[in-house]
C-alpha cells in the first residue's frame, strides 16, 4: 500500500541529494510544494535581489519536475497553516523537508510537527543543507565552537560527509491540488527593473549550479589559493547564490572537490582552501543555530555599548558607491549592478563602513541582505560582525583596512576599479586609488574633476582611523 506524501521545498531547490525527497518517494506519490511567506523572518524576510533569484530558481525546479511529469505546487502565507491545509485537501499522510537553521526555523518545524500530528499526519525532517549537523560538532566540553580554525579542524576529524544521493524515481498524484502561478508572486522588479541584464550574468537553478561548480573545478580552482584575493581576476567559484538557495548541496561540492583532488593532486592546497570557505559557511550556520540572536545583536556584548555614528548622508554615499575611495565605490557599484561582490572587496567595504564611517555593522548587514543574491542569513551576520569586531572569532577592531593600500595591493593594474568606476578609468595607476593626490594636469588629462565628476573622499583615512581607535578605546574598561 502506498501513501501520498508532501515534500516541502525551502532553501533546497533541487532534486539531487535530498534525503527527505528520497524518503518521500519510497512511500508513494509525492506532492512537491513551495510556500512563499513574505513575512517570515521579519527584518530578514527575503530581500530584493534574492527575490529575483528565487523566481528563476523556482522556474528551474518547475521545469525539472515537469520533465518527470510532475508539478511544483506553490502556495502563499504561513507555512504551518498552508501545509496543514494541503495535507487535509490531498489526504497526504506525511510531510517531509530538509532541516533549516535560521532562528525561526526550529520553532516553526516544532509547531508544524505538533499541528500535523493532531491531524494524524507524520512530519519528518532530514539533513541536506550542511555538511555536519550542529549537534555533532562541539568542543571537548560539549559546547559550540566560537573560533573557526578549531571548528573546521574538528569537522575534518569527523567521518567524511555521506555521498550525495541520486534523484529518486518519483511518482505523483493522479489529481493535483490548486497552485498559485509563479508570476503571481511578483518576485522580479518591474518599475524600475533594477535587475535588467542579470539574466545574462547568472543561470539560477540546479543545472546552472552544477555547471558553475564543474567550470570552477576544471579551469580555476588551481589559482584559488592566492588568486581569490584579486577581484579583477576570475579565480573564485561564484557558487554562493547556488548554495544559498540549495540548488547544489555542500555534499555535492565536497565530493566533486575530492574527485578533483584525486585527479589533480597538485591542486590539493587550493582545494583545501576552497573547502575551508565552505567550512566558513558551515561555521556561520552552526553559530546562528546555537546563538539565534546573532543577526541582530553583537556576539561580544561589549559592542552593544559601542558609540556608533548615525550620519545618514555618509551612509547613503557608501550605499551608492560615492565615497571618493575608488576601490570601495567599485565594490558597492558591482553589488548594485550585479547582485554580487567579490569577497576581498566585501571585507574592504565593510571595514570602511564600520571603521571609517563608524556606522553600525547592522546597517551594512541590512543593505547586503537586500542587495546580495547570496544573502545567507548566517554568513551575512557572522561576516559583518567579524569585520566589525563584535563577532565570534572576530577580526580585531583595531585592524582597519586602508582602502588605498587595499586597492593598490589587490587591484594593482586597476582592472576591477576601472570597470566599475569609469569616472577615474583614465587616471594612471599611480593615482587610480588616490585621485585626490593627482596633480591638476593629470586630473584634467583624465577628465576627472574632483567634487564634480567624482567625489572627494567623504572622510580622511588617518583622521577616521584615529576616531575609530578612540571609539574602540571606550570599550576597554567595560566589565561585562
């Protein structure tokens, strides 16, 4: 006898390596469902750029299911209510899903389990979005790790993650429940369409994820170890949006990387570095699952007393890429125009916001949340707190990036900066990252008029650094 099951898709928009989908398929017909709850998460409801990606990710999933003679049922509203209603409508006896780790996920899953069991419906969740479950990686004292290096070392001592499972043979119900059309979710911007041209830059969906991983491992991973720091060179994987939406699982990434290591052992060091970045994603998710206030509150409580500034004009200049520091402005414009930013530049712009402008790290966290295609709650929160000095295993607050030195070191030939800040593109390399030092004739020859065609720096680096250190000094004697 077979039973109809519901598989609830969330941040796992793929068919491969879904243990919960395999379990559902073994019971009988499966109803694949995605529920769009625009209010879930409060301030952390899905941001604008991520909505754009979600549209195409769902379209890809719909296509994959259609090729197997299935459908994706889309509902809206509260997930617990929607799933309970769908189970009652269809007579489904089970609901399966992949476990999630956002602060609201565990309470939501517990509520769903209680609600469904009252209806006589079984609820089961399965791993699938991380390499290791948070409960499995603890210190010798049984507490969560708060420093990345020992955390990742402990992960690497575990048995290797299990091998990805294939797409199961899926059966579907004879009669389908009603569904909202994808277009009705209105996920893409229209007036204005600030995402125009993104379709040429990205291929959301499971196939796009697999192709991106294969291309990286085939042609770029060997340069990753050091090359990943240079934003003008294509040495990174750009997998983060695919991982955020679960179009590829970390286990798939892990085993593909191991296969590459066996085929090209000379790339072992670069592959280890790449996998450690997957480990940072893991670390962040483990932290937020154990410390759910992290997206909103300083992990180091002293920083709740930090004298943050509230200069909205300077914040707006940072958001628009009009700070007068070309490497900072390049990053912020890349973000706005593509929904992405190179990781090295993310650190530079974050340091500038929190230390040069003394703006609260949460301002940056919120801006990135809305603008990034890969806006993962845990990685976003942990990374901003890392740069701001308040997080677990944080960069010391007194480590203040000099944006000129960062530009000259990591974009020496200016290819990245010139692409995104064309106003200064004709400046010679010597002055590209510090146009205010260029002689008048050099500026004139390059067509640069400071304060007009390109802004003067909104803060002086030396003065801002001294102010940041003074602000940090106010925390030293706090007994918390």
